[in-house]
C-alpha cells in the first residue's frame, strides 16, 4: 500500500550540519513544491540559523535554501492557493511572506510581513479566496466534468469592491490573540490584532478553518486534556480603511478519553489539533498522548433540536421547522490505544460524500483522498479513514519489509530509539506523502490508489484517470499521479483521457486544450513505446502558441468590422477553400489586415522559420509514416494541426510580400523553385486526407512520390526536439528506492526510457538552443538560462528583445512553461 520512492539527505560536513527544528514544519503546494525547515548549526560560532528549504518534487536535490531571518524557531509554514507564495511564522511573533523572484521555483524573496512582538505564532492560514471545487467520487464514471467536479458556493473571507476576494492571512498566538493582515492592491499591509475572548489564556495548539458564509473558525487548546477544546467564530471586515475583527464563542468540547473512567488520567496532554480540512469547520481531529502512547478522536459539529418541556408545548406548540436548534459537538469515531503519534498529515482533496454517514464513507474507502496519515515514534506510518479512523494502509519505516509476525515487531521496537517523521504532508491528490524525520532527511512515500486493497486494473486506472481529470480542471500539478503510472498503463490512460476530454462541451475543450496535451506528453515519457510522441505533443503545444500569437497580431482594417476577428476569418476561409495553390487562397483574404511594421515582421523570423522547417520535416517523413517511433508521426493524421500549419503558411506568404527577409530560409537545389508553393501544395493534399476526423483516408501514391523527392529538392532540417529531462520520475518506475543528496545532482544510470530519447537529443558540445525563442545560444552559453521543471525546455532568463510583438510571445510563458511546468534557474555552465 505504501513504499518509499526516494529519500534525500544532507551531506555531513565537519564544521556545520542541519538539525531538525523543534518543532519541525513542512508544507506541500498545489504545484508540487515542498517547503520545510531545519536549523543550521555552526560548530565554530555555536549559533543556530533558522533555514527554510524549498524543493520541487521532480528535482529534490536542487534545493533552494534561504536564511529565513527569523530570530526564533519557525513554527508554521503555509502555501497560498496558487502555490506561488509562502508564509513563515516564528516563536517571536514575526510572520514573513515569501514570493518567487522572476517566477523561478528556486529563487525566493521576502516581500512583506507582519508581527505580534514577542508572542509565538501557533496557527497560521491564508484567508479563503472563495474558490471550492468538490469531487464527487461516486460519480467518477460520469461523462461530464460538471457532474464529477462541482463548484461549491463558498464566500471569500473578505471581499473588495465588486466581490473580488481580498488577499491576506490570519494567525493565532500563544497568548490567545488573533491577528489578521490584509494585502491591499497598492502593496501595503493592513494589520489588526484582537483577543479571541475577554479572558485571555494560554493557547498551546490551534487551527483555522473557514465556513461557506465567509466566517473564520478558530479551534484552540491549552495543551491539557482536562481542559476544554474551545472554538471561536472570527469575522473580518474593513471599516474606514482599517481592519476590524469581531470574535464570538462557539460550543466547546472535552475529549472522550478524559470523560472515560478507564482512561481518565491516561492521556494528560493534547498533542495534535486539526480541522479535517481548511474549508470543513464542522469536523475536527484530536490526538491525546502520554510518554508512550496516543489516542485519536474525530468529532463533528451538528445541529440538534432542543427538546421543549411539555408545559411550554401546551402554551405554544412547536410546529415543524420552528423547533429551536442548537450546535453540539458529537464524537464520530475514536481509535484504540496507539503508539505515540509524532506527526499528522491531512488530505487536501475536497471530496464530497453525498452522505457523511460512516457506512457510505466506508463503501468508498478505496479512494485515496479519504485517508489521513499518522506517523508514530516507532517509525511506522498509518493511513486511516478520515471519518471512521479505520486502518486503510500501513508503512513500516524501521525496516524495508513489512514484519511477518508479532515477535519481529517486538524485537524491532526494543532495539533502541528509531528514526521517525517529525512533520508530514500529503500531496494534493493524496497519492504521495512527504515526511521530514528527526535527522532532517526528506522521504517521499508512494501511496497506492487502491489503499492496499486488491483492485482490478480497471479500478486503479479509473482512480488515476479521475485524479488526472481533477488536475486538468483545477490547474494543479500532477507529478504525484505519475508516480503510480507503469509503462503498460500509459497507452490506456492517454486514450481514456482523450475520450473523456472529447465528451466535454466545445468551450471547456478550448479552455483545457493545452493542458491535456501537456498531460499526455508527461504520460508518454513513462513508456519506451510512446517516447517519440512526447516530441509530437511538445511540438503541438508550440504550434498552438505560435498560431495564437501570430493570428492575434492581425488587426481589422476598419473599426466597424463584423463580429469575427481577422484570425477567425483566416481559419474559416482556409477551411472552406481547399485549393492547393497558395496564391489562390491568399486572394480571398483582405491583405490590408495583415500589414505589420517591418521590424515586427523581422523579429518574428525565428518563429516563422520553425513553422517552415517543421512543415518540410513532416512532409519529408511522410514516406516513413508506418514507423510510429519517429517524431512527427502523429501529425501526419492530425487534421486540426495540419490545418493550423496551412493557415500559418498563408499568413507567412502575405508577410513575405511586405518583408521578404522574414520568410523561412530553405536550401534548394534550384534557384527558380518556389519552395513555399511546393510545400503548401503537398501540405494541402495531406490535410485533405485527414481534415475530417471520422473519415481519414490514406495519402495517394502521387503525394508519397512527391514527398520522396523532397530531399533531392530541399535540404531537410534537423528538428531540435526537447532536451532530455533530468528529473526523477522515470527512474522510480522499477519501485526500487532511490537515495539522493541535497545539493548534488544524482549520477544515476539512465532508465531504459531515457535511452530511447538519444536520437532526439543534441550531443554534448553541440550548440544549445533557446527552445522557445528559437535562438542559438552556442555550445557554452554565456546568457543566464532557465529550464522547465517538467519538460526540461530551456530558454534565456532575460529577454534580448524590445519589439512588442516578441514581448507578447514571451508573455505566454513568463510564469510557466508552455507545458504548465514551473521555471528554475540554471547554472551558467549547464550541460
């Protein structure tokens, strides 16, 4: 059910070493970035530096470590909903907000912050932005995404004018204060602090959750199991440019173990207090412990009718909905005595069960997002159902194999102090678990989609497919799903994903068009039989981006033009007129809409050259179309993509009349040959064979013969396919543990999949290329570059261009790569 995918540890240095903070904290973002803390101990100066480390799960060794500047130990880390900003809070009341610099995953800076001087922060959260998408597990077989994932009506914690959610954070301190900081659009921070209740008392543990009505709920405990767990409603508002906080006491509860005579004094301390989810303020998880063992309880807040005495019933009978209601905490479930709990990780999937009744919940227990993780001092990790607390899966960290009998377990437990997780986080799909242990080492656990139960292949695939669709709709990164994809699943998953996508309405298909291509590319990378298609999918992403950019540069000649834009008219005319002569197609267009400045046209030459080269490469490879291992194979039957190339050829032809030097350069054997006309004629013939998806015909012999002659007429270019990705995912498929070291790239023997890439990768010492600007960088680039954390695409960090049209192209991938991956800065001497 659970196994170790990889571990990453610190290099042991004689003068300084990383040691775990007390407490140790970590956080996992929806972009699959993990942040965690350690204290850097310097033997010479005998002082501690409180460090924050940020890693991307695909390149865990490439750690970004920063001296946080916190003078006291860091107590909380929290990612925002977009995964691009991080909050850190310490035991001196200081809160810092960290943001990416230049949208780089391995470059961060502290921009703003707030403080409650000298008052340690025990709980921290970003304010809710009002976006909540529920997963309906029981409808995973439905065809419509709207049925599987529904938008839940949820109010933001605070709104600006027009209903836009206001950004900010809320923190709870050890002395019972609640502080709210709001980020104004001008960059200023509005901060206000208020006491949770009139009588301030010590708060050892706290957590924050949100209600659908826009309120905030805070749960607190003083750490003693004999004291009640208190709940407060917090309302935030802005009055006269000042932040105002109102608090109200809600029903409290005593843990069941303290009211049970048999266990009354057995568990003196409450060690963990967590709401089951940030947007589920009605359910809370509590853990009470002693020196050796723990007990976990799950509680639910319910509305209950208040019984009315018969005397009052006679005076004023209670009819129907008029019965007075009260809120009351009821225990849902509790565990038996467990080993001492060292860390808790809660699922982030907003699963909607049609009925929260435990029987229904247990019927769907094979779904990963229903489990929460408990780590114990003996080194083991248990996944338990988040409502019933029943065991779903177990991992024994103290040994590589699961113990076979009780004697083995006993022998292991008495062997001495074991390494255990001090902080844990589940990924956003609950298919992976990251744990930081008592040596500051990071362990990545793979959690089976079937939770250890034997499910047939179709059910496991359905779980993975359902979660891939969820990531497609939300925009979250899907790296943790790829951990479970075996080579024999790839073809099936890609086909099923395409089928589900084609069932959606046209508008949703357009929104998700690039995301599904990126998803297919990342899946195909995991199997040697589909590796060539990775190149095709990345080329398709590039083509879609070029098509959108070049068509957006076209402007209507008159302002009072019809509804359709010049780009839409171009698509319509090119699909109607099937003439193989490019000039006859061009005559039907209003050429005045294509007029651009000369320097703009010249600046687009590299992109235009890529279009021309790719069309020539495709047509020249048509005679070998029976071989699917060649890159470009899938384009030969893709009517939509060929239609896009055809439109772009027409646009380029018109621009060539204005500025001949912007045309693609071909090396032809004859000076009189019109290369563009020749390629357009062959491209149109190929497009006519497959423009209708349901009636694809084979290209005739004359077309294949003409394509066979192409290498004797034109020099066929070498296409620069993407560089091999140096990520970890393809090295994890054989289920063997990979050991890594922070700051040191692994010298791993290439996986069989990556060796298949050799044909498409430039050899060392050959000139490098900027994959998105299509510029040559030389064999040893002097410009600073960034690479994509997912596809390995490389581009220059700083733009060399000043032309507006090129800046418009660059804006498409300034925050993310075209495949959706994040950027990371590369060393100057990258290989």
